[in-house]
């Protein structure tokens, strides 16, 4: 977790900070609002 100590900044650092800080609504184009199974997680256990 070294990146937390050094001030990790997510996103594309080649874009100006004013653009990176904007919150754009996600494009949910053809995604259904209902699901049969939802799996959430990451890593070896997910």
C-alpha cells in the first residue's frame, strides 16, 4: 500500500486536473436494470 503514503492520484494524469475531477454520469446504454446474479469482489477470493 505504498501508493497511499506517496499521495496516489487515480485517473489519467495526462488530462488536466479540472477534467479529471468532473463526475460524469456512467453510460448505461444497453445494460438492463435487473440481474439474476450479481457478483462483487476482486482478488484471489473474488
